[in-house]
């Protein structure tokens, strides 16, 4: 037995995020050493978050998903982008972003359930490649993705304005 | 002086790719140790490339760009995706993919001109982050991106089907 069961919690469902989930998603993005300095977790939330939600929600390439417990609590999130492109004989590729699980519920298979949903969805949409960037300091995350079949094949390069 | 001049060749222009550029773009994607096994550079090209071009060309998030020499020769390409998302206060982020320069014209500032176009475009579109994955073996590419202001901050994880 490891601390990351490979069978996800059957009481957790993955569904598309709704506008009323935005605050809890932002709270999860902010509850993180890297994310805390980037978000503004205020009540009410800055309107920029709702504006971004509306933009991504009508974008056919993007699926912002949440993990929901029985009872309705949102405990995880993930954004999947399916991107057309010419390479690999014109296969789309998938990009996974913003994977988060509520801090008190980590290591229970919820992240795995989210990522496995995304990989299956990418495959169903004809992608030949799923990619993501994880910060170099997130060694646990890298082990987690390797366990789910990913390879640390690339360097993720970023520039922030 | 380095082998990568920081002033791009003024006779090279960056423009949106057109359907008639698809074959030369695929040739550049295939002219690469990693890409050669993934592409099918046939005449005529497999229709999947044209289908993918049509999909990405009507996608408002995606700009497939080429570098064109005076005289009309296409000598480089890059795909820029602008992706809405909740993180960073709802700022979009930019993903750069499939940067290629014709092999006989490398180290002349063409890749730099393409990437600088993409970074400027991302900034103009309100992105706070530009990201890309470059294969771990592409050490020259990593140096190139660092020179253009990128940091090797992340691990790029991939799964291929």
C-alpha cells in the first residue's frame, strides 16, 4: 500500500465547473506556496476571476473541471485544454493546467481521479500527447505524474510579466 | 558577438500561416531528430495535416505563424496559443509550441524574431505568463530561451499514446 491509492474514491465525481464554483477554485489555487502570492482571495472576489470564467466556459477547447464529494463539496480542480496543431500528423495535443486538491484531502486519490479523467478525455478527443508543466520544486507532483504514466521528458520554460 | 545575433534579420517578416504553407511547415517539423519519426512527409501530404490546419486556423485562441524571407520563402514557424484560466487573477496564459527554423538558416536570429513576436503578442493580449516545453535533450534550445528571458522553472511532463 502506498499513500496514493490507485483506486479513486468512488464517492467523488468529476464534473464541469460552474460559476458558483469559482470562489472555491480560487481558494484552492491560493492555498499553495507558489499560488498564494498570485491570487487575491477576497470577498467578493475580484471581478477578473468571473470574467475569466465566462471566457473559458464558452471556449470549446477548454474544460475546467472540479472533483465533487458526495454532498456537493468541491475538493479539487483541473483545467484541460485540447489544442489543434500540425505536428504529429495533425493530432491535437492536450495541456493540463491548475491541478489542485484541497489541502486537507490530499493523498486520497482525488488528484489521480482528476488527471486520469483528463488523460482519458484527451485520448477520446484524438490527442496523441498530453503535456503539463510542474514547478521544479514540486518533487511530489513529479512522482505523482510518473506514477500515472507521464515522463519527465521536457524542460518547462516560463516567462512572467 | 555570439552566433545568435539579438537583432533579427530585418528582411524576415512574421505573418499568419496560410493553407499553402502547410507542406513547408510539416517539412520543418519533420527535419528534426525528434520530429522525423512522428511526421509523414509525403506528396501529397496526408489530409490530416490540412484538416488540422483548418481547425486551428478558425480557432480564435491559436495563431500559427511563419517567418517569411524577402522573396516569399517560408523559413520558420511557431504556434502561439492564448488560453484563458482562473489562476493569476484570471489572466490568460500563453503557450508556445512547434518552434522551428529551416535547418540551413539557424543561428541567424529567425527563431528569436518568432519567439519575440509571440512574447509581445502574449503581453498585448494580457497574459501574465508565457510557457513552453522543450525536450530535455535540446540544450541549445534551453540556452536560447534563457537568453530571451525565460527561466527553466518547471519540469515538462508528457504522456504519448
